[in-house]
């Protein structure tokens, strides 16, 4: 994009393609593709997942979104109950639409799809309660959040793909509701906050509104008026990335936000007969490269910020990006996200993980490489030892990043299919999780990360709390870096704090050295070196602690027993799916006896 903002006449002159079906070049191509998908062995695994889901869902009644579910967020702060039903309805929409594309004459799936479309069109709002303001009354119904925009995009695309099959009244109903709830509010209301946001909202809302308009609006002037606002929103989204392309919100939000950027950019490219190409920007190229840097091994993620610990890959999106940018690594096919993995059940990635998927691209393991994302302050190193994959990741930055955790200097250590020192990832989203109580959640507080605690005090949130990576040295046998963490803690605690990591890749050893200059008021107080692990089997050994995994490799933590006293306690937390998990905080405790101190701790992979 190179900072371009297309103006009215310029945009209108580029909207040359009057064809509505933008996923396929013709209806014949669409029919041939779904026949091929239905009948060939190379799609069997994906197809069977969808068939299994369809057979399960067809036996169940259509769920409804009641006022009691809607009000749960306002009375109890809980998002789970309403969203579970909301996303189940979208799962039914996706599944029955795909089954009807595969079997256009199937009356059972036609009825099921039309009924769920009818039900969605009757919903009080397409927004989630967490994104609405009940106290503002009914007028707020037609605001546009992530999910209202996604729903409009989904319905418009399904309508276009199945317009010869669905009842004409259903088609009209979709057009009416999309216009009323999304397109007209976007045109007539004042700009929405996300139009100038620099995070996933701008891409998802902007991209989905733009996509719905490309399908639905025939008047070139009105379509241009929408695109004239959508394109600047996507520019703001792009500006939220540093030049190295890292997604500070976490990989899951890369897949989400950048995914919707790509889905819209592809449709726009076709609508303008290749004349508006949002992929021509080098920064977009760098953002696209982030995926191959964001994994430890297999489907284990570098899950800083609000991101899950493991994640399947959208192979359709990956294959598409590889076509646009040949230096995009193609992930191994066994990392494919299953059809039911997306708990939000979004149509746009679901259908593109079918039509953009290229079975002949088997992919490769994530390459052994070290990445220093300097402007974003992330460091990731992947290496191999005795035919096993290992990885280390750490970060600096500041504690006011999008989906922030207080995690400056925190690190992840992974080996042979086991994450030994972990990031807890995203917690259960509630009203408080995104409010003033955010850092009361262990997953967001620095106490839930592998960083020190001074007399019971941890890092604080806010832009002024920062850490800077420097002296980064990447070599074949050894990587090393320093992190200046002096400003990661309140001023009254530290005069200086330098954390040094040395990764001996040929030996499978990570050496951590913390050098502190501590305020005199903290003399005789406690200093805790904390490390977060999912490993339950922890035992004292002569040189330190042994973390014994169920895999082929264990981790030995060595330290000076005369300086550090080890303890470990369970930490219970709710994960993003609302399931209670237990991790363990390993605390190496000492007394602050002098202002200048250093602590050396080593982590040895053993097998």
C-alpha cells in the first residue's frame, strides 16, 4: 500500500469487475471444485471432519440466544454462556453451507442451512454483549464489532455461492439484514473507533465490512464510499506493526487479523482486475513472514501475549501466502488446523482452508534458525540436537503492548515435544479480563512469568515499564543476548538490572545470568528467581532440580544451593477455553544481602 489512500474517483475507476462471485472465476469452476473436493482421496481427511460434524449437528435443534444469556455478561461479567451458543450457531452455518455446496440437491442440509440463516437474521444483535453497551439502549444494537462484521461477510459470501439453491426469500432477507445491521450503519454513522485502531479490530472489522460490500453493493459510488473508509482502516492496522512484521498481540491474533486482511485483499484484487494490490507493500510481506518465526516446533507456539500454547495452522491461508510470497515457508501438512479447531467458527477461514488448500504442498518442518525481531524486541531460536527439536524464546518491549502481559525478560524453553518453561498464554476472557482487574489474573501478572520478584513486588503495567534487548549475537553453535530490565520494575526497587541469556545449541544448555544493583531499602528482603513450568514431576538432585517429562528428554536446572533455596508451588488458572489448568512456580529464593548481586542458573537438556 505504501501509505496510499485511494480517493473516490480513483477507486471508482478501478472497480471494473462486475462479477459477484469473487472466489471462483465462474459458476462452472465452483461446481467443478466442490465435485473434486467431494470425490477425491486427497481431501478425504478434511472432508470426513466436516461430514462427522454435519452428522452430529443435524441431530441437534437450532440453539437460540436468549435474554438470560445476553444479560449474563452484564450481571456476572461472564462471556462464556452467550458466546458458546453464538459460536455454535456459526458452526452450524459453516457446516451446513459447506455440505450444501458439496451436495446441492440435499434437501435436509438445505432446510438446516436456511433455518440457521433465518435464526441468525432474527438475532437481537450480531455483536457480542462484551462489545455492546446495554445501558445505551436499543439504538446501540447496530454498532459494528468484530462479529457483526464477520457475520455480514459470512452471509454475503454464502448467499453468493448458493444463490441458485437457497430460497429467494432467504437471499432477500440476508441482503436486508446485512444492509440494516452493517452496511448502512457504516455509511451513515460517525466513524467507528476501530477505523483508526492499530490492532486486529481494524483488519477484521474493516476487511469484513469491505468484503460484504464487495459482494452486496452494486452501486459503484456507494461501494466506493465504503472502500474509501475501509482502506484507511487497513492502513492503520498495518501501522500497528513494526518493520520486522511481528504481531505483538500474539500469533493467534496474527492468524485472525492478518487473515481477514488477506481475505479482503484477495477479493479486492479480483474486483479491481488486479489494479489494487494490497500485497505489493513490503511491510505486508514482512507481516506474512511472521508465522514461520512464531513456532517453537510442530504446533507449539511462541505464545507471548494473549495466545494459546498450541495451535493448528490454517493451511489454506499458508498456501495462499506462499503463492504471493515464495519465501513464505509451507508448514507440514500434519500441522493443519482441523475443521472444528476454531471455537469461534468463522466462515471466512473455514471455506478458504478448503479452496486455498493445495494437497500437493506437503510442507517442511519449521527450519532451524534464530530470529531477532529487533523493533518488536522478540528473540526466537530453533535448533536440533540428536534428531530432536529444541527452541528458546524471550522478549523485551514494554508493558503496554496490545493484549499485554507483564512479561519483560520472560522466556520459553522447549525440547523434544515438551515445553519445560512455559508461557501460560491467554486466560478466560471476561469483563474483568479487559478491565481494571486485568493484572489480577495470574496469566497476565508478572508473577505468572519467568521473571524475578523483589520482596513480593513484580513488574507493573504501562508504557514506561520497558526492557531493551542488546548485544544480540547469533552464531552456529551459540546465541547470546542481554536484556536491560532496569525499567521493567518500579524505580524504587532497582538501580540497574541486566539479564543475560547464553544458548549453547550444540550442548543443549541455556545459561541465565542476572546482575542486579538493588536499592538499599531492599536490603535483607527476599529475592525470588521464578520459573513457570507445566511439569509436575519436580525433584531435588545434587546439583539442583530435575524436571522429568513424559518424553525422551528431561530438564536439569543447576544453581548454587548455598545462595538459592528452591521451592515449588502449584498455580491454578483458567485457560482461554474456561478449563482449569495447573502450572508450577519454581522459586529460587535468597536474601538480598548487598546492593550488587548476581545469580547464575543453568538449564540442561538431558536424555
